[in-house]
C-alpha cells in the first residue's frame, strides 16, 4: 500500500528524472 502515497510523488519526479521514475512505477505495479 506504499504505491498509493508514492504515486503522486513519482509523478512530480517524473518531470525531473523523466523516464527513470516511469519505469520504476511500472516495475512496482507489474
């Protein structure tokens, strides 16, 4: 249940990191 609170945080980092966060988020869900 740590993905819920981390989702909004990853979105903000997505703008900075770019694809690093996007791939990480997908790996956590998958």
